[in-house]
């Protein structure tokens, strides 16, 4: 039989492993000795300095998603001195979580993930204010902390503050740690977009499923991710929503389901190259140690960010804005002169998306080229996301001058046409995924 969610009274009878301890119940709650706190955090202070540690202790951190990644992030954030921690997750602990969740034990099965974490943290860091929220995340869960930090009047428990709420001056002391998985993809996108709109610092974890190589885990900007289907899925969607950079992510450059671990070629291709049309319902298998390392990676970045530790910076994004602006202007002029189209249907952001996400900056005819642009593929149809290909400038000029009755399969070959149609079909599938 599954246990009921933890009550405040029952959480006081769990020891540091989350197991009921009737022989040695903890003493009544008392103010924590400041000297003991200093001892617990001495090594962090030696590394980050007193000022940096003070900023961490004054920080407010919201961890959204406390599963196999988020539970370890929450555990280490609290151990590292973050004094105000809000944990948000609607789920309860299930038997299979015992192998990967920081607070999962046989006796916590059936209890909420957030209250189980609160219980395990209580005897370790009693000076940390842990606020468990067993719910899907809502904007008010974050903006409440903003209001608390700015010492404004508390908001109504049912009201959602407007996106234009002004952040407190010490906004560097607020951080959102996004640990939502691919099965919560819509909520993850909304969370990132919300934080981006409000100017709230956020770091996100991508999917650790089907990964086994700990040396491939890294921190980078979302714009610089590659070889990861979950990164592709999230990056493409965020670009369509105007979030194309300034989002640090923890992810792995390892291609999922490496061929040496499976003998099914179709499964290898699906995991490594597909747009994952079943992403919302598909649970990828994980190794608990790998997901824990994702959580530790998020914690490390969060602590350094809160402490204003300048010795480490996430690599700068490599988007080439001037390059996309040049292509946009070239395409606009070609549409006018070749097709007598005075209305350019694509924005600079659309050009970037088509160039990077659909064609990966390579000519569909000859691969990598120094001088590339975009052109209509089917010249009888308007320029669009699904009717624009990447070509070299010379190839684009020659393509535009082909007779309208030219058979592209005969002219370019079946392989080229099949490749273009495959990429276009993938984009259509991707758009359908978000309808």
C-alpha cells in the first residue's frame, strides 16, 4: 500500500536517509548555532570568499522538477548554503525512483517528492528554509519570491502577477533551476519563456536519458548545443518563440543509444536523428549516476552565478547575427528582382532558423560552403520555412534561372531531392508537434 503524502509532523521523524527513526527522534527544533553553520560552509567560503558565500546564503532559488536531476540539485543547493529554497513538483515517489532520486527510500514510496526532500534536508541543514510545492509550476510560484525579495505586499494565493512585475535590485540573488523532463515539454518551454520575458536568471537541464558517458556532460548556451535530440527539440521551439540565446543548459554531447550498446539499426537512427514526435509521452531510460551528475552541474553553475564568481563563464553563444542579416537582405533583393515579390515573408529570425536548424548552414547540393544564402526550392511557390533551401550564392543564382518546367530530380539527382524532402517533412512534423 502506498503511503500518504508526508505531513509536517511525520517529516520530523525521518532521519537523514528518509527512514523513520523511532529510537532516536530528533530534538525539538531550535535555532541553529551560527558557528556550526560557519563550520559546515567553511570550504565553500574558502573557495568563493565570504562575500560570495553571503550572497549564496541570501539567495532565493526555485527548483522546478525534483526528479532524478532536480532532487540532487536541490540537495546540493541546500548543503551549499542556499537559505531560501522552493521545490516544485506535482509527483509522488514511486518504486523505480529509489535507484535515482535523492530522497527516495522504500519507506517514502507514495509520498510527494518535494516533502520527502524537505524531510531529508531538515536534519542536514536546519537553517535552510525549504518550501515544498506539490503542484505544476505557475508564474505566481516564482513571482511570489520576487515580491518577497522586494519586500512588497504579498500577492493573492490565486492571483498571477503580470509579466511586467519589476524585479528587485538584487535580482542576481534569484535563480530558477529548470529540471523538467521531456514529458513536461510544454511546461518547460513556458517556464523558460516566462523567465526570459521577466529577466529572471534560469538554467535548464536537458534530457539525460540514454546517456552513459560522464565525460560528455557540459554547460553551454542553448544556441551551441548539438548531437542531442532533446536539445534540438527545445532549441528549435524556443527560437520560434524568440529565445535563441542566453540560456545556459546542462546537456551531453554524447549521441543517445550509441551503436555499441544496441544492435537494432532502426532504433539507433530513431534515437539519434528523429524529431521525437512522441516526446511528450516517452520516458527515456536513465542511469541514476548520470542524472545525478546533471543535477550537480546545475548546482555548480547556480552557486557560481549567485556568488558572482567571475573565474568561470559559460562559453559565449556563436550565433552570427550579421551573417543572418546579410542573408536576409540578399534574399529580399532576389525576391524582388527574380520573382517581383515586394513583400519579404521571412524575418531575420526566420532566416537564422532555416539556415541553422533545417539545413545546418550547408548547401543542399555541395555541403559546406564559404558563401551561402537561401533560395526557393519550388520556384512556383512562395518563399517560406518549408520552401527555402541553403545554397551557395552561385548555386542560388543558377537555381533561380532554371526554366520553370525543369524536373529537379533529373537536374539534381534523386539523392538531393530525397534529402530536401526529408528535411522539409521533418520541419512539418516539428510544427505539427506543437499544434
